[in-house]
C-alpha cells in the first residue's frame, strides 16, 4: 500500500485514494457491482468507512431514472445548506438544474413553530409548491423522509428520486426503511450512518455518471 507523502496535488491525492480503496476492497475478498462502483467508492472516499459496502441500498432501475431526470434539468431540494454547498453546482447547472434549501427561510421557521413540527418536515411541504418532479437529497433529518413519504401517499408530490442519508439515533433507521417501502426511486444509506457529506457525495457521483453518459465529465477519478 502506498504511503507517498510527496503526493500533494489534489488530483493525484484523489487518484491515489481511489486506488487504495479499490485495493483494500479486493484485499477484503469483496467486489462491487460495476454499475454502482462509482457511488459506493465515492461514499467510502468521503467517509473512510468500508461498511458502506453493505449498507447502501439502490432501488430497481435507479441509475437509469437518475440519468433521465438529470439530463432533463431537474432541480434538487436538500434538507441542509451543507449538502447544498457540497453538490457540484456547475455540473448541475450545465444540465439545466439548480438547488434549493428552505431550512433557513423565515416562513418555514414560522410554520414549523406554529405546527410544532421540524423545519425539515415543513420545508418538504414548501417544496411541493415548486414541482411534482424534484430530486431530494436528505442528509440530516429523518423527519424530512417521513414527510416526503406522507406527501407521496397523499399524491401531493411525485419525487423523481430521493437520496436518503440522514445520520443519527432517533427515527433514522425507521425513516429510511419507510422511504424504501414507499416505492419512491431512491438510494439509501441503511442504518444509522449517513450525513450531509454522504448525501452530497452520492449526488455528485450521479452527476459524474450522467456526464459520462453524455460523453464528458468533470472528474477523472471516481
């Protein structure tokens, strides 16, 4: 295993990181489905946590669905400004999409206080005013996933797909399993682990794969 302290260029650091990840997966006697490898390895690169080999869930046909909606210029809604900051905006903008996060909006805060709900849940209600066909990148709040599933059952939203990656101990596992059971196309970090950085990493891997499908990409290493 390489431990070259002279590797300081960002692209070379990333390239070496992915080489190490691939090497260690092989040393574990494991393999990664080729179609999901860019996503799984990107999450491991972000977290240095190889348990994601087992905990990432992909709904049937999710990659095809993701490519189609991203190429159509679909907008993204996130539950944190951290996830919003972590998503590769110029790549999304080239495809015609933009990112929304309503968590800091005054009307969301007021409505959440009035209803005794979380801002994350209320921000999902606000997203329903935009479009029926949105991408949701959820990296913090399980209440956002519960509300998305509820709004979907009520026919008030029809998400293009959801990245469900909240982290924590209360209602996190249950919210992720409810998302999976809802039938909404999704990628989910099952269990307690996740976070805004993980959610953004998954979204960035999908953007990369879509750009590869279009014949170009903004990353060489993934």
